C-alpha cells in the first residue's frame, strides 16, 4: 500500500541571484516548494528550505 508523506530538502544559496533563481526554478519543476529562507549563523549565507509530497510503498529508505 502506498502512503503520501512530506520530503524535505535544504539548499545553500550563493551570492549570485541569477544562479539562485535558476536553482529554485529547477527544483520547482521537480516538485519542490520553497517554504522558508533563513541565514546560517553570522556568515550571511542563506539556506532555502523546501518540501514536496512523495509516495512511499512502505519500504522507507534514505535516498541520499
């Protein structure tokens, strides 16, 4: 039996807005939705938090 659940991903952002936009657009086409952006410490580096719905067949395993 398959079951839906959320899958989460965190990606770092560069100081190049064009690269960041391209990365987020690609992830959006893969089904990821941007849910938050926050600074990592005092370095000024930003992290983008994304989620997408995924199906599980009951055999949960780490994909990465």
